[in-house]
């Protein structure tokens, strides 16, 4: 890097113009990763506290996954979703054994899992509630980008850009128990929300809201759906986030961390919520032998290594370290659950911190950061979100704090008043 703000990531060319412009991406190409580190095509290494938005539960390319994928690639890649596969059944067994649910549907992404849950709710309403179809959603929600999941998501611009969206989705203020009371009734097929809202900037549901949603669903015979695509698979402590809240939903969606980097998601249901008949739902790639082998390896590793017992501990350590840093630079609150954390910022400087993180070197006295950077995530400009690999250790947390501190030091020197 020559001067502040100008990054020497080498010649990047314009091949990025071949991609539809649907996301902002920094000008480097990631080529390999190991644990908390990922490297670009110029040999610059980045300490990764995003991990693909919490996808890589065990970090980049962990041995367990490399071995299991190599083995499975030599056995069977795709048999077809019209056949049984041993891995699929083994994975279903592990998920059922470690949850309050009875049946599973596998899909390929979080969005697809949500879409499946929405269809289940609609069918439930038709069959069991006199054709009730309304799905109660909450402000700040993120559930995906297909038509059904967009309808449940609180993004006003999508609702106008892609109109008309399917109707039958009402919205209440997140964590507002009275508003929830007023919105659930005869017409309600389901309530859906995240236990910790991710895209909204890491905002946990209150225990009262979660409990009240359960009560209302019981009173009105509606389905309670937790979208745990982000909070599931240990992210906030237990294997499933609902365990932490002590409230069992009828349906849960999981994804992200489940495949440890491979595209697999699932919908888990209690028996009474399993209302699909043959032909109602499906997908060519769903529950294939390769992705289910990966998810099985991830889950078995998490359970065998006792990772779940360490998540709150490492999360607290990260949280305390971030809080110290935040106090030092006059930033905002540090909050969140388990290893899904938020650091508030005093203004819309998240993108700037992310940008400067890509080359920490120039700001540090020590030689450590030469040729190294940080990958950070800012879901909203006024906060950072941390979703490290579940097996991240304390010295890796210390490294992060060291790098972030250097980035903050230079930004605070640049814009003194205020930021
Ligand atoms: C990421 C996310 C989704 C969408 O998952 P994809 O795999 O990106 O389709 C849905 N719900 C929640 C809560 C998420 O965090």
C-alpha cells in the first residue's frame, strides 16, 4: 500500500465486470484457506472473522472435511433425490437425536429452507385452520431472496423493486409483545422470526417475545417457525438456538454452519407440522450424498470435540476483548450471544473499517501484519458483526483485536472530530 486508502493488491484487471453487479467485492481473489486464515492470489493472508458469514463452522478447509469429501467423491457424488442415501439418513438421525424434532427436509440454501417452511405453513393453514394463510413476520427480519422469503423479509426497496410479491405476510415490531398479541388470531397460519437477527445488526429476541410467540401459536393453533439459518449449529451456544431460549418451535430452518462450507440446509419439524404429501416439495440436489457427508462430518466433529461447551467461553473472551477495544476508542456497545457478536460504532464507519482491514500493515509498529489483513463484516454501517469459526482459539482472538486496534488507531487519527 502506497498511501492511506490505496491498496497494493496487485493487478486485478476487469474480469469482475463479467459478473452481474449484485454485490460489492474488494479487488482481490481468494485462493486458499486454512483455519482462521485465508490467502489471496498475491499471497496476502487475511485473518477471517466472517468465515463466509458463519458458514465455515470449523474454519477454512478443516482436515475432517477435506478427508470426508475426498472419500465421498470416490464413492458417489449424486444418486438422485428420488433415492435413499446412507449419509442422508445418518445426518437426519443425528439431527433428530439432538433436537426436539421428528422429521427433516434437506435443501441447498437457507433461503430454500425458509421457502419450504413458508409452504408448510400455508398447507398447515389450509388443512388445519380453515384456510388461514397469514404469516406474521417482524421488522428487521432477513429470511432470503426468493419471492416467499423476500415477502417475509423487512426490506422495503425489494418490496417495491420486485412487486408484486406474494401477499399474506403481516409485520409486527420485533420484540413488541403487545403488537404480537394484536396480530395473531384466526387468520394466522404461522409466526416466523430469527432468535438473533443477523442482517439487522445482531439483535437478539427477548425471552418474553419468544415465550409469547409460543403461547399465541398454542392458543390459535398456528405454527411457530424459528429461522435459525444463522443461529443454529452452535453459533449462539447450544446446537440449536431455541435450546438457549427454552422454547420449542414447531418448525426450524438451519443452514449456514451446517455444511461447514458446503451448500446444505434443512427444515426440521415436529410430527404434527409435517403436513407435506408426496410431490408437494422437493429439489434435484436436495440431500445429496456429498453435502450430507460434509454436514455429518461437521456435526460429528462439533459433538465429539465438545465444541459446544466452549462456544460461550470463547464468545465471552471475544466479547470482553472487543468491549475493551471499544472503550479505548470511544465506540459503542458490544452485544450478541455465543459467537455471534456485534460491536456498535459511533457513526456510519463500518464500511471504512472493513476496507482498511484489508491491509493492516501500514498502521502497525510490529512487523507481524506485513502481508496480512483482516476480513470483517459490517451488516449495517453503524456496527461490525463477528462470526468466527466455532473452533477459534484465544490467541486468534488476540490477533484479531491487535489488527482491529491498529485499523481503529489510524482511522481515529484521520478523522478526529468525531471519526
Ligand atoms: C443467511 C440467512 C438466510 C438465507 O440463507 P442463504 O443460504 O443465503 O440462502 C435466511 N435466513 C437467515 C436468518 C439468514 O441468516
